[in-house]
């Protein structure tokens, strides 16, 4: 009976937030009357409260605290249930989501470890521990969790008759996460392998598909096709970017096309080809005006918002302009854009993987360091390490910053040791000379 409060007929006749509140109110009564020792009811009650503020249970870094009054009750309810049944799939799933953006994601490590191989035929649950592993700096474990999930999802997909279904979005999400974690772990080959797998699955028939009358492929799936371009930029594969063919239909692949122009502009800029970089920058801005881009998202974030500038491509705009101007020697203009990129990046709607896959601070820090502003770079890297624990890119940048300033030699050596440990699995084909391989002087 409580479930009936989640829905309305005709569909859309009541505001969604009204339905969420009604359902939460009814589930509270169910929980109070029947849920004292019932883990299923605990899970459903906690989830009903989570839906009051999806992905918004906590404020943004650096001062993370509960964003709604129900946050602490949600966590307490889930922890109570997990004390009864530590591997309850609903409780474990919701607990990871409730804790991942908190100041203490490590509290869900035990739950993540227990969930890791508990449900081998449920790809999404196999993937879930990576939402915690990524925030505690366990990048290898995040990769491995998603590898297992991808294998499980392939087996599932092989047994499905429907060509397109809602779960395809979750499959893409798992690939996306595998790519993101691999980028943090310095594993170019793994990142590119999974990015290309995504690309192969996003043919025109998939990207233009509808689901229950909704434009599913264009809105929800197409933007995942941009992953290879992000990987190539992350690992400094400039010539590969220039040589890489683009999608022919710029309306069907509107989001991917814009990301491709972003990548090409940066590649030309880094290689010292300012005229070509400017041409690709113009192409990027033309792509932003494409009407087909409207409403497209990459999970929680819109691709572009021309008014509020709070979309993924709005971060790309700031990074692109910063890179192009920097490599022209227009440093004041460049750093203005790069600081803006950081602000746009950190203010994206919370998501995992993050809407912007390479932290903008990695670009800002590297170019500040190359520009002989080591003290400013040090601040940038320390902030990044608060968010992305033990990531090799900022550990390297912090070490270089301290070394350049000739200060805190003991700390510098400790950071170097951490970097060597974090970079143990890096691809030998990549020159890890800076937190952004666009800083070519550092890389040489």
C-alpha cells in the first residue's frame, strides 16, 4: 500500500517532490509500526528519505556536512540494519550511496568489502564498492570491482531479448567508472580498452533509440561516447588525438563532437600549433550552439547550460581557453580561465564518476608549476589530495612543488615515496612528468 504513494495517474499529474514526500511520510509510519527488526523495511524507509534529496545528502567540499535534516537519520537507519544483516543488498547499496560523499567514506569500507563478490550475477552490486574505494584512494580495487561488474553485465546482456533497456544506462555507468578509476591509477591501456568498448556499443541505432516513448539514446547514452577523448587528453596522447577520426554525424553525436573539438584544440595548443588550436576552439563553440545538444546529460550532469554555465562542456570551455591562451603565452588570461575551470568543476552536481573526469586542479597545478609559481601550485595540489586521496597525479605535483621551493625536504621525500607506491601500476608507455601532460617543459 505504501508503494502506491510513489506514483500518480495520469503520470505527471503531481510534482515529483510531492510524491517523494508523501511516500516518505507513509514509509515512516510503516517503519515505526513494523520495522524494528525488519531489514527490508529499514532499507525501504531509508531509501524513501534519500529520495527527498537525491545526490544531495551532503554539502560540497571542503566543509562537508549534512545538507538536509534527514541525512543523519538515513545513515543511522542503514547502520542499524547492517548490524543485523551486513550483506543485505538493499541496505548495503543504499549505505554506500549515503556515505560516499560524506566526510567519512571509509565507514563503508567493510560493507564494500563484504558486498564485493557476494552477488556475482548482479553487475550493479559488484560495481557498488568502487563508489567507496575511489574516495579512500583504493584505485586498483575500484578498477577490479568494475571489471567484475562488466563481466557479469556481459553475461546478463547476452541473455536479454530487448535491444535497449534502462539497465543499459547502468552498464555504461560501470564502464565509465572503470575508465575513470584507471585514469587515476595511471593505467592508460586499461582506460582506453574500456573507453573503446563503450564507443563500439554506441552505434547510431543505440544512440538514436527511444525507450517507452522517451528519447533515451540521445539524452542518456550518447555522451558516454566521449570517453576515449578524455582518456587521450589525460595521458597526453596529442598526436593520437589529431589523427583520430571524428563521428560524421554531428547532430546524432552532439556531445561527443564537442568533447572531440575540446581535445583537438588542446592537442594543437600543446604542440605549438596556435592557428589550428584557434580553429578547433571556434569549432568547439559552434558545437555548443548545436540545438541537438539540448537536454543531453552524462548521468547527473547536463552536458551544457549556456546560461548558468554549470554543465560538463562548460568546464571544458574553461580548460580549453586556459590551455590555448597559456601555450600562446597569454598567462594572465590563461590562469583566469583555469581558475574558472576549477570553480566550474567543483560545482558540478555530485556524481561518480565526476562529470569532469580529469580534475581541473591537475591542469592548473601543472601549468602554475611550469610557470614558476610553485607555492600556488602546492596549494592547488593539497586541495586536490583532500578530495582524491593518494592520487598519483597530485602526489607528483606536490612533490615537484615542494622540491622547487626547496622547503620541507622531509615531507617532500615522504610524498615522493607515496607517489612511487601510487604509480606502481602505471603504464610504461606514458611519461608521468606532471599532473597534466600539457606541461611539456616539466615532462621533458
